[in-house]
C-alpha cells in the first residue's frame, strides 16, 4: 500500500490536560506519512504554549476566538489542503488516545474503493480497558452490545451512513466534491450532516473496527452546567436542521417521534436531578425545525 499523506486535524479549546496523551499516542503510529495540525480556538489554559514547547513537529494554528468544532476543523482542513500531496484528512478529538495502527487501518480501507469517501474508527470509552471494574450486569450488557455489532457487520458488511467525527478519515476528493462542515452548526451533528451530503452524492462510508480510539467524552464542556445546556440546544437544533435538509417525508415523521421521546426523557431526567438540560433546548430547536 502506497503511503499517501494524511493531515490529522485536532481542534482544541482549553483542553491542555488531554493533549499529552493524545499527541503522544499519535506519535506512536505505524503509518509513516502524516502531519498533525492543532487548531486552537482561543484557549486560555496555556494549550498553545504547551504544544509548541513539547511537540515541535505539530503545526499550531492559534485562533483569537472560539470558532467551534466546525469552524476550527474547516480552518485546519483548508490549511492542510493547500498541500497538494495531502490525500486524506483525519479528524481527531483532543480528549482521545489512539491505537498504534489507528491511522493505518483507516487508510487501508479507504484505498479499497475510489468511492469510499469516509472511514470511521471504533470509538471506545477511555476506561473501557478496565472491564474488571464493572459489575456482572455491566459486563453482560457489554457482551450483548458487541454480539449485536458483530451480527450487524456479518449481515450488512461494514457499510455505514454516517461517521462520528471524533475519529474518522475523509478523502480529499470527497471534500472537494461536497464541501466542508456547515459552520453555522458550531458543534454537534455536523458530522451527520456532512455524511448525509456525501451519501446523497454517491460516496460510501465504511466502519473500520480495527482502527481503535479511546475517548474521554465531554472534554472541556462536561464540568460546566451552562455549557451543557447550550450544547444540548446545539445538538437538538443541528439534528433538526439536518433532518429538515436531507430526510424523506417518512424519515421526518420518524424524527418527530424520536425527537419528542428524547425531549421528554431529558425533561424527566432534569426532574429526577440526573441532568440540567431539560426540555427548553428541544422546544427552541423544534421551533427552528418548523420554521
């Protein structure tokens, strides 16, 4: 397999605590031909200085304000594509650690078919390596989930309709064909919207179970109640916009049912003290869906 150049884009906002593990794991990749571009969304925690001081091979784009996941990635992708030798763009969250063959496996599958535009990693919880800390019920749920995943792959192959941008690979030709992320989304569901655009234009997406990533999840937003509420709204709004933009009439009907259930569960969760998102973000989002 020829080693086409890959640009790995990492968007960071006040995530200094995660960067050492993330960048060190990337440096252990078996795939040789890659570069790392870190796009910093106006961090105030010393992230830029830390990376420049400890990882001189990482290109840092230091922005003065937070352009979100969509804006930050688009800036990084545009910078990467200035180099005509870059054939693939890999996106990776800052709160991840990657297996040493993570990138090799993504590229290997992408090269199998010229119409494969997206390859997606297997994303596991950061603590998933410590299965022995789980109780029996958790262990059985994990086993059942993996059996279901295996059944799906055996029956349908590794074809998927959308790839999680926490860790995935985009082919250059596909991005030049369909465009980049919708920056009005800021964060959340941007990967679903882009994947749907790609699917409608004939591009394929493939799940690559041998490309393994461990993800902390929540990153720099999980400890802020205000940010959680705003992120809840962005998720609901962007989900609704994506469905409105791309779905069939039947899919929109199903969406309304699922959306209503999700909103109700969020409201019940708030009443029980399990979350602070509630139903208001979903009502705001649904108004935009109807407008």
